[in-house]
């Protein structure tokens, strides 16, 4: 095996497989052009070449895009801990993440000051989202934090990653796409017509891509096709508009009631239905105004012997807004996180206790001054 640095290391291949359909078949040899899987090589990295032992010749080293985004992976510490998953401890979580780095070469994992949390670096929300979704399907419970782009200090200045964003969209929606991207500090590089489609290319900070996909699909009636790739680090672009509204937070743990949700519907758009179990600190709706609001969604209607005409009409509950994992990752803010289990995806505040959150906000405000 010829290493990326040019050195030669003798290794023995134990097993050799070729791919057939959705499976693999064990073979003793492969021909030129075959895609194969090799078992038995240790201490390999991207760019190493499996070569003839008598005439070792290495191929040009392949470069892998460096991570541009990080997320905090932690154990699930909510009141619903351990209800759905089989793997819930920090040891399970660490072993699984380290195993992923062996085959996912663009992924990096670092330990933190807390034994229950790990910092995971990836190429973007989709890259990290696929990992989280795979883990929850395997039976893991975990908590993931707000995505953060990686910042570099170069000559005393802040630099952030930029990406080339490519969008193909029908011409009638091109104006909407340009507006959405420029709001997020993107600059247009290319604009070409290809039949009925418009081909657009932008240079945009990686931060600007967080939450852009869902907005673009909504603004273009699902017609936009977008892709992006890392370009380079450039000076910090400034503040990029994010979520403008606050959230409604469950004040008490329990089972939600139609009576409570009906009374609160004018306050926001709900992410839950009646008769769902919630806990204090869980995000249950988007507020119609900026700022967060703690609400009681588990209050039951008081029964009396008195009835008034029209007061006992059946409640009308608007169906809940269902978020995918990727949409949740784009939606949450700095002080929020996502509880991921094999059966549920819930958004919550990082600090569940209302009084502790208030103290933390006061402390951060005092430090800012």
C-alpha cells in the first residue's frame, strides 16, 4: 500500500468483494474498472493506493473538502430519556461516532469538557442530518444542538466559509430566488437561460445556507433544484437574518388537551396535537410575535353543572405543523436543541427549567454590557 506521503507499507488483503444489486459477493480477484470492497487493511487514510508489491506506484492524492459546520451531540437528558431507544449512554454515543469516522472521511469528532457531549464537524446540515437520521434508525437516543459554521482567525480578522450555490429554477421564479439569496449576503456570479429554466450561481456564506432550502422550495412551489460546494474562506460578512418569531414553550409536563390548544391557537402555530405527552421546556409552537412565551397546554376544562347556549361547541384544532429532522436543524436557535429518538423528534430549550433560563438570560445580558 502506497501512503499519501509516498511511503510504502506492506499489508495483506483478507477478503475481496464485488457489488451485485443491493448486496455483495465474495471473490478472489477483480478486473480493471470493477467497484470492489476490501477487508483487512488497517491504518488507511484518504489518498492511499493499493498497489503491486513488486512495483508500487501511488496515484495522485484525492483532496476531501474540509468541514465547514459543527454541531454538539449529547446524550438525551429530557424527562422522556430511555423510552424509545436501545442505546442511550455516552459510551454508546461515543463509540458510534468514532465508528462513523472510519468510513465517513469528511467527518470529525472531538471530545468536549463534558463527558456526555461531543463536537461533530461536517460538510453541512445535510451531511450531519444523514448521520443523525441513521443513528436514530439504529436505535440511538441523542440531543443535537444548533448548527454553527467554523470561524478562522487570519491576521486578526474573522474569516468564515463561503460556498458556490447553484440553482436551476423556472424563469418565473428566478426573481424570488435572487431575492432570497441576496437577503442572506449572497452575490450572483452567473445567470444563464437554458430553455424554460434559469441557471443561477451565487457566492454565499455557509451561514446563509442554513434554513434557505425550505424557504426556496416554498417560494418556488417546489420547482427549484439547488446544490452547493465549498469555495474558500473569506472575511466575515456580518449579521444574516434568521428566525424572526419566538416560540411557545410548555410550562408543565403532562398530556396536552384540545381545550388548552384551542385557547392558545391565536398565539401561534402548533407543532403538537391534543393528547400528546409533553414536558416542561419543550417547544410546542411558533409564537406569532418575537420573544418566547411559556404556556400551559395541559390544562383541562373545569366541569360545572351550568351550561350556556353556544359555549359547549366542539373545539376546532388546526392540524399541527410537521417538521422533518433537517427542518428542525434549520429552525432552532442558539439556546435550543433537538431531542432525537427512534420514534420522535422534539424541539426543546437546552435549559428546561423556566427559572434557570431566566437567570441565564440575565447573566448573558449583564456580560454583554
